[in-house]
C-alpha cells in the first residue's frame, strides 16, 4: 500500500464499527478541544481544486479534463450542462457559480459568474492584473503554480490568489541538475486578494493582507479528530456535519484495505460504510451519497499497466457501492523536466 495519496498526507488509522453510545457531536467536541469545526449546512462546498458541490440542489460543478465546467446531477448521475465560459469552479453564490476563466492575453486573472439556472450562461466577468511574469494558469507548469480561492463575505466574494515561480533556464525549463523533486522556489512567491461582486460584475481591491490573513482564507478540507498515532482515526467532513471513521481491514497489498464508516455529527446515526484504498480523503455527504475525490493511480493488472485519472466518486451509503464517477482536470504538474 502506498502512502496516503491525498495532499494532506494524513497518517493511516483505524476506526470503531460505531461511535459507541456517544453522539458524534460529543466526539467532535471532545477531540477537537477548541478547534473550529463548522456545523451549519453550507450552501456549497469546495471539495477539491476544481470541484464545488451544491448540497441543496444535489449538483456538482467540475473542471472538465478538456476544458470548461460540467454540472452533474448527483442523484441521477447525469450531465445537466457544460459551459465553456469558465474553467475552474470556485464558489456558489446563490444562483451564480463564481469560476476562474482562461487567463487574459497578458496572464491576467479572469473570473466569471455563471448562472446555474441558465445552463451556465455568463452573467458577469472581471479581470485582475497580476505582477509581471505571473500568469493565472488553470494548470501548473514546470515554472509556476497558481491557485485562487473564493470566500463569501457580506460585501461579495473575496478572491485570494497565490503564485509560486521556480528556477528556470533561458529555454523555459529547469537548470541542469535541478529535477522536479528538488526544484527550489526563487524570490518569486506572490499573493493578493480582491473583492468581487458577481451580481454587479464589479471588482475592488481591498487593503493588503498579511500572510496569516491569507492563510485563514484557505478552506480546511480535512479536520483530524483523533491523534495521529491513535489506533482508531476520526475525520470531519468539509462542512463539519459528518464524521468518517477509518479502520484498516486488509493488508497493504489489497486493493481496498480500509473501511470507512460515515456518521451524522449531530446525532451519531451511522449512514453506512464503504471500502477504500486510502485511509481517508476530504469528503462531503449529499443525501445518502458520499462524495470524495480519488487521486490518480497507476496499476499493473494481468501484466498490463492501467492508469486511473483524478476523479470525483459517489458512493451510495445504503449499499456501500460506487454509483458515480466523473473525471476532473488535474492541475498538478506531472510532466518531465525539460532539458
């Protein structure tokens, strides 16, 4: 079994078959000891880079591998619409999906508001100039990473972006002797914020923010509710309304050595369980369906190499079976180092 494949690199753990007689909410309170875990239902959840889930409408908005945004009906597993106007869904604000669009001619950050009731039709859009040499790319390159986060506020939507440049030679690649595993950040890390009104299509620049303030805007995708060395591991859902309890039930060579059991945080009611190849992943629950992103994996089956792409997976918790799977664009750079 490979190390946990999610970006948080959380350690492996186990679970109890149930949360005993104590409600999951009490478990959350006792284990977090002051750690904030959201309890109210969120209108939308940023489950992963390029994945926004509308819990009220049971719809997921996904970055399509070949461009554009797909809206998927999670109950039926069908495509509702595809919009080429946006590339990376960020946040749902009422009936408007705030999304990053393709960058401008000079690398500007372009953000659009798409009407989810009108098949993703564009309602407004703005562009934000970035520092020289920074491009608001959708996918990482050998030279740069770029990410933008959207957070709802009383005045609109706060956009927080971060970019990191890396050493490169005149050919646009890495210098000789510098590989992908040891590429070093130069004095080329940038960040900033802006305030976007998606209804009016207005953009304003607030005061500069400190690094700690910018960090606070990043969503917490996985709250660990138990010690790293605990034999039983508990994790909160992205919105804090559910608890995932993970137990290792197979050896490291098995395709799914872990069993996840999902419970409601407020009541402790067990919704169901499923098998997994990793100990945990950031997750959400919509109705009776568990949603989580499965990281890319390469396997040898009958002597043949098979590759499974980054995808959103839906599991029916009443049966434990996968009922939907949708490929999403992987923004992480995985190509060779140019020479």
